[in-house]
């Protein structure tokens, strides 16, 4: 039975999603190599990224192998541990204008990354419990709704205190995807939009720090500070534009190789791809991401229970925001934040988190049928 189970898991796993992820990792390593080619500081980052992916791949196999029914307990553990770390990280030295990282022997760890996984699992568990309750069980439904609100608000406040507005919006995107799947009525959507419109100026003046306010101002008009806050946006758009149709060629991007493009191995990795591989290379990345997102959404629709389905749609929300925000900021359509491009940007914390997310998706795709366990 063990052999049959393993064969069934291999047979049912969504390999399109897996190979889409793998292609993005390969593209990322190539782009990271180019980003560090002319600098001593970032020269070995592509090797570190390969090492991080090797570690991630082992973790993915473990996550894929266990039945996802046990993830509920693991989710609460991940959530609890990283909640404590989110409090502790506020006392760490600021890095890039935010206290978001632990520096452990030269290895940076961002607790808000794994918190995304913990939050998705815990929220999916609560939603599945909510959907299981009958129409007359209003008391328990209210308790679950309050628990869901607390589950979101507590890490959200801690992340905003760092401050890390970009990651905070990721949590809102995850929540939005889950709520839409629950079939929220349009009048509630309209109410949420009205509340958001009221909150935007309040967040701008009372939540965002001066650096973040300046980023928004410069996003609206980069010429306000072309050598300061507007520099990143201007250089990124120059890099993207100079790639034209087919790009300047691998290792031949002026903005990339001569140091004009900032934070090029992580935040602006898409600019590197756009400059050296052009519009064609950019479209390839976008198409692969689109295929990955569509496969994830399809897996959510075909999951065997609500817990699995809502975990997967939450993961889709996480990837969708990262994808849109990162590419949007590099081409000047969205404000600049520190949100990386999944599987492509350099970084161990984000790569492991994204790898675990995909492993959960593949796990659920492999177990979409209850009958497979009887073969």
C-alpha cells in the first residue's frame, strides 16, 4: 500500500506548477549572476541562491510527503513562534529604514516571511471551521470571525511598526483572496472600498514614516528628488526602457553592469531581466508567473476539502501581490517597496517561504481525490 500511495502522489502532483517554479528559480539565478558580475560585494550571491534553493528543495519534499491534514497544528506553531519573533525584531537595529531582520552570523532572517505561511494555514483552518457550522450556530460563528480578525490584526500592527508597509499589504492581499472565495456580497466589498478610501490619508499621515511618505511622493513625481528618493525609480525605468525588444544582451546591460541600478539582485531583479533580455525576456517571466498562478487557482478549485482549498487560494493571493507589486514598481506603475519577485529575487527567507508555499500547493494537488488512498 505504501508503494501505491507514493505512486499515486507522484501521479497526481501538478508538474506544470512545479516546473513553472523551477523555471523561475533558474531565471532568477541567471539574473542574480548578472547583477553581481561586475561587483565584488554581490559576486557570489548566485551561489548562495543555489545553496538556499537546495535547502528549500529538501524542505519542499518533506512538506509534500506529509498529508496536509496535519498542517493545522504546524500552522499554529509557525504563527506563534514568528509572532514572538515579530515582537523581538522591533528591538533589532534598523536595516534599510526598517527593523525587519535578525542578523544571525551574517545570515538575515525576516520573521514576517514565514509568518505568511503560518497566517495562511491558521486562517484557512478557521474559515473551514466557520463553513462547517450550521446556520443556527451564530455564537460560534461570531467567535470564529473575531478570532480571524485578531489573527490578522496582531501581526499586521507589528509589521507596520517595523515599519514594512509592503509586507503588511501582502497579508491584506492574502485575506482578500480568501474572503472573495467565501463569496462575500458586493455591498460589503463597496463598504470595504469606502473604508479604505477614508483610511488612505490617515495611513499616509499617521502610519507611514517620512521615508515611506517620500517614496509615495516620488512615485507620483520622481523628478522631485532625482538624485535621492527618486533615483531608484528613474534608474529602474531607464533599465527597463533600454532593453527594448530583445535586450542589450546577457552581461551587457549598462544600468546593471555599471552600478546605476540599485538593489539589483533583489528588489529590482526584474529590471535586470528587462534590460538584458528585453521585452521578450520580460514577457517570458510574466507568462510563467501567470501559468503558475492559474495552476494554483485551479488546484484550489479542485481541492478535496475547504481547509486545503483556502490554503491554496491564500497562497495565490500572496504570490499575486508579490508579482504585481514588484513588477509594477520596477516599471513605475506602483510605489517602490521592498517586496521581492517570488523565486527570482535573491534572498533565503523569501525563497524558503515561497518554496514551502508551493510544496503545500503540490501536496494538495497530489491528494485532490479521497479515493487515491484506497488504491
